[in-house]
C-alpha cells in the first residue's frame, strides 16, 4: 500500500459523497415543490419575471 | 411550499458576463491544443497540420460569426437547437438538439478518460509500483463536475474561467521560454521539417489532416448555450465567442510552432500529450510541472463546459416537450436544469468506463460536424425570412452569404476526410440519426408544445 492506493480509496469515497449530495437534494427538491412549479420555466419569460419581481420590490 | 407562494415561476439565473462566455467556449476547446490536434501531424506531416489548423480556423470563424448573429437575437438555452426551432423547423431542431447532446456528452466522457490517464502517468512518474486503478479518478472527475454544475452556473463558469486562464497562460509561457526571445531557442524547425518530412503524404495528407484539424477549435460554438444565463446576451455572446476563436487561433498556432520545432513528425503524430512532451524536452522542470497542471486543468475545463452545454440542450428540448417535460425542470434554489444534469451523468459514466476513447472522440466529432453543416442553411434562411431591417441584431456578420458557403464547402471537405478514416462510423451514425428522426416524426412530435415553443417577439417571416 502506497500513497496512490490511498488516493484510489479517497477518490471512490469523494465520488460517492458528491453522488449522495446530488441524489439527496434531488429527492428533497422533488418532494418539497410541485411539478408545475419546477417545470414552470418558459423560454423568453425571464425578462418578464425579472420585471415582475422588480415591481414587487 | 413557502417559496412557491411568493414566486409563480422559476427559471435559469441571469448572472453571467462576457468573461464567463469566453471561459465556456475556450474551456471546452483548449484541451484540443494539449492533445488530439497532433494526430493531424500523423496524417500528413507538420505543414499539413498547420494548413489544417488555419483552414479549420476559417471554418470556425464562419461558425462563430454566424452563431453570434443568430444567437444575439435568440437569447434562450439550447443554442443551435433553439435557433433551428425558430428558423428551420421541428425535425431539424430535434436533430440539432441530439447532435449537441451527443457531441458534448461524448467529449465529456473522453475528457474523463484522459483525467484517468493523466493521474496514472503522474503515479508512474512518482515511482508508484503496480497498476493504478483509473476508474475512481474517472468517476470522481464526472461526479465532482456534475455536482458543481448542479450547485449553480456562476460558480461553475467562474471555476472554468480560472482554470482555463491558467491553462492558456501555460501555453504562452512555454512559447516565450522556448522561442529564443529570452534565451537560446531549442527549436529546430529547419532540421525537422525539410526534405521528405515537409509533406510526407503530399496534398492528400493535408486533406486527411482536416479530420483532426477540427480538434483545435471543436466546441467553441457551445458559447450559445449560455444565452439564457448571461446578463446581456446581445453584447456578451458575440464578444465572448469571437474573442474565444481569436484566443484559440493564437493558442493553436503557438502550440504547433513549439511542438513541431521540438519533435519529429513521426513521433509528434502519435504523442498522447504533445504539449507536456514539449515541456519535458525543453529540459525545464518548471515548464514540465506547469504544462502538466495545464493539461489537467484544460481537461477538467472541457468536461465542465460539456456538462453545462449538454444539460442546457437536453433541458431546452424537455421544456418544449421534444423530450419528456420532466427534463424541463429548474432547481428552485440553485436555478440550474438539475434533472437534465443528473440524467446525463450515468450516460457519460457508461461511455467513459466502457468505450474506447477513439470511438468516443469520433462520435463527438461527427455529431459536431453534422451541427456545423446545419449552420449555413440556418443563416441563409434567417437572413431570407428576417432581413436585417426586420429584427434588431446584437451583431451582424459581414460578407453574407460568403461565410455560409465557405463553411458548407469546408464541412464537405471534412466529411470526406472523416470518411477516409472512419467511413463505417460515419455511415452508422447517419443511420442512427435517420432512425431517431423517424421516431420523432411518427411518434414524439404529437407531444410537442407547438404553439408555446415560439417565444421570440419577431415579426412574421417575409413571404408568410
């Protein structure tokens, strides 16, 4: 066992951590918000949304 | 559901500037200067690679000019997919969307394979005995960059800006250190490129070199994918894209100059990491370490930009129901197309762990080339349907239709060059796109949001 063998294990562990973060956040987000809201993005609507939020203050 | 009550819509965040656009475009491509371009030397010698580099430079200047004009008016995620949707039609848009996703996902897989190879090389050089398992490093590269993309576009492309700038600076420093400006130059162009070594396979070698000549610039058109996330699309996209092509033309020429002056064409044409080899041949430990870091950063920047671009194209197709609408979701907190990012991770992993790198790269190049062939048609129809006086453009490209015809001619030449080396793959891939086109036409098109997909406030096209 040398440094590179330990780095192999560290890379496996870090990969699993990044994957876990993504999957947990994905499940949490999908359960917390409605599907209509999550898929509410419309092409060309961003300017309108910015204007709306600006007026609301 | 508290946030939902305050905001009815969630969309991508407009947070990027021209430097991020530059970092996205150059970041995807710069790895081609560190490796891959030199196979053009193997096809026709050093002069052939230089001619291919400049011909490809003309091709990509046309791509950048055409893209800049159209995208400065179509400020939406999806890039060329969205352009095709508005200008040509649904079937073209579906195909272009797939070209983009495959070109970028395959390139991401090839970059991850390269990260594994680089780590293995460093391990061997540092005295590691035994065989290093490259898989955890390949997977880590993909998972880390996917996580970064998931968390937000500003951090993702700021990271790209930093590592791309370091990788580009490394090329400049290598050139300055070896050119003879400060010390005696080790370059030997006259000895290495005279006699039969000048053009070993004649003019046919130049034609064959065009296949890998694309590698100097492949992916710069990805800047358009940021259209929905830049603060000022009409200004940032043309500026970032055109500055990117200029940066790459400089980096490509300097790379060719240094490498062809240090290595004979027979070796250079097969080298795995030519810029790193050039730094080693210079005899400087500092340059060797710098170019080693540059190679790793260029590879990561490319994979990072590819995840960004492939996910935007997939997301845009989902949002218009060209694909299931589930993919059109935006993360309410990070404002990223998170489901598209997640979906493409296992695909990239399968190709990175299970496919040979030359096949993965060829699939990426061919998908990109099909996309470039669409662009001349796109700009000709755009100018015909919406002449200059009908829509205000952020950028108007000069000499129309000359760039469109030059691009078409160069695409035809490159298809022939690819056919010489990878004819079977070319035919197989065209067959694949024909099959999925039939599926789209006879089945999927019924689900498309036909009215809602055209959102640009353009006048009716001329003649309709």
